[in-house]
């Protein structure tokens, strides 16, 4: 993973918190599309390639991918304090919302109208995930990139191989492949 170029002036801690809070509160069912848009397109804290590299790393380490991403980006700009601020931006707003929604769901969740709303939200979340995958796919440049992506997709989607097992096999293979190609 290449070391990203830090912007001339890192965002203030308040901006870091607000940006991650906004992304986290926008993404019911999936924060990744909103976090990516915020970091790459709006704030330009990361390039598309830097985002893909960092997100790949965050998928490999334990924990929620986007939460890991917020910690890494916060730490990049302000060290441990930035990591904590970005993490709080990512976690506090949705926690408050889910507590309120949970209370509401206990009261009204079984009504047909609410069931329809939940189905619609699920479809929207699926569309956002597909959209983000297509945007991140623009970083695939060679046949081997497409091959490893297809193997990873097939391993999880069709063969139902657990993510950790797939990563244990494909991550070292893809790293070795790139290393051998550059020699």
C-alpha cells in the first residue's frame, strides 16, 4: 500500500468529526458509499487509488470496515486524537439514531406500512453498495486485477467461503503476484 500524500493543511478536528458524523448518519444500511464520496470527491482527503488501498487494508483487519477506515483517516491527520475524533463521528450519531428507531420499532414495527418502508430501505442500501463497488472497480487496471477480484467475488458469493478464509488465501497470492510482476 502506497503512503498517501497528506493535504497541505490537515482538516481541523471539528471538520473531521462533522464529516464522519454526516457520512455515518447518511448511510442507513451502508455507510461506505457516503464515506467514499465524502473523502474522495467532496473533501479530497484521499485519491480514488488511496481510498481503494486503505479500504482494502481496513477490510483485512478485524472490525467494521468503515469504522476501521475512519480510525485510519483520523490518525493520518491528527494521530491518536484524530483517530478518536473520527471514530466518535462515525459511531455516536448512528448509535443515537438506532436507539430512537429501536424505540419506535418496538411500538410500530409490525404495521404493514413500516414493513414496506423497511423493504424499500433494504433495496436502496443494496443499490448503494453496487454503485460503490462499480466506482471502486475503476481502479482495476490489469487482467490480474480483474482475475483476483473475480476470484474473491466467486469465493464469497457462489462458493460461500468465509471472508477470513478467502483473505488468508487470496491476499498472500495477490501480494506475491504483484511482487513477482515487478521484479
